[in-house]
C-alpha cells in the first residue's frame, strides 16, 4: 500500500498544537472557489511521491525530538480521507511510535472512517459553509459526506478544531455568521474555532497551471474585520467547554470502543 504524497514540511506551526510535521496527501474531490493549492487536486499527479506507510513514519520519527509535549504530525492535503487505507496504516504506526496525530480535512472522503479515527488525536475540520446550498456554492459539491464525517468524529468523541475561511461577498455577512454560530453551538467536542481571512497567495499557482481563478478581483479579507466574530466564537466555545468533559487520547478512546 503506497500513499501519494504531495509534499512534507518539517516545521508546521499553525495546523495543530506545537511544532508539527505536515504531510500533504495528493488528490481532492472539491473545487473550493478560494482554494490556494490547485496543484493538490489531481490524484494521479506525476509530481507525487510514493511512500509505504512505514517509510513515511520512519521519516517522521527523525523529527520527533522537535515535537516536545504538544507537537506531532498533521495529515493534510488535498484531502487525506481520499487515501483511507494508507492513512489508516500511517496513523496506526504513528500511534505505535507515540507521535500525536492530527487530521486536517474537509471531511469529504470515501465513507468508512473507523480505522482512521481510531488513531486520530485531533481533527481540524473545515466548515466550507454552514448551509447546504452555500456549501455547494463554495465547493461545487454537496455536503452529505461532510455531515457524515462530522457525525463520526462526534460519535468517537474526538476533539475538534473547526476552521472557516471568510471571503468578502461570499461568507462574510451577518446571516452567514449567525448560521455558523448555530452550527458550532450544536456540535460536540469543539475546542477551538478559527476564522481564516481569505488571501490571494494561491493566485500565481493558477496562472502556472493555466487555470482561471474563480475569485478574480476579490480583495483579501482584513484580519481586523474578523475580530468581533472571532471573539463571539471564542466565548461560545468557552461556554461549551465549561459544560463538557475531557475527550481523552486516541489510545484511551480505543479502549472504550
């Protein structure tokens, strides 16, 4: 079983707690209008590196001294859930090595997530849009699989960090934010919600690949414009945590299954 690896970055600081190795898997079925990594879309890209799960984890082991008590590995993409067998095996090997595991995903995979989530310590889940119609508008696909994945994460009691990209004229009005608040309020296990201001750093990649950019002319979102929304989300998460309980590690959850 070989995985198709787009790239590996050894010093990630924003995709999970602590210092992390970022493993970007090749392939994604969504076509988000603000995607800044169109080079990860095609599963059969000639630029992908092919690795066995053990080969990958042997590489990760070399970075373990940098992880400390909080760091570890984050599997991202593309969409890592589109390589389920490779991902499940790699996560299990990370568990054997005592490496903290994080899954950065849009939640749109192939449907059976038990083997993957059993060895996942933290899920970073994109909220493309809190409504069904909006999800399709942003991604070009329906959100049925995303909802299924979210249900499985909650069923297995895995901690969640939710992320949402705020785009001027697309995901930045008051009604949209209210729907986002309602979604977060009814979701179990949320430890953090991060609002990510839209940026245009990926535009040069579209030009190199000969692709038209869907949001041509849309200006970047100013971080300051999101401060009040972020404050409200932080307060909501804090209130939810005060009424919740600890999730435990992936190993502890395995014992409860």
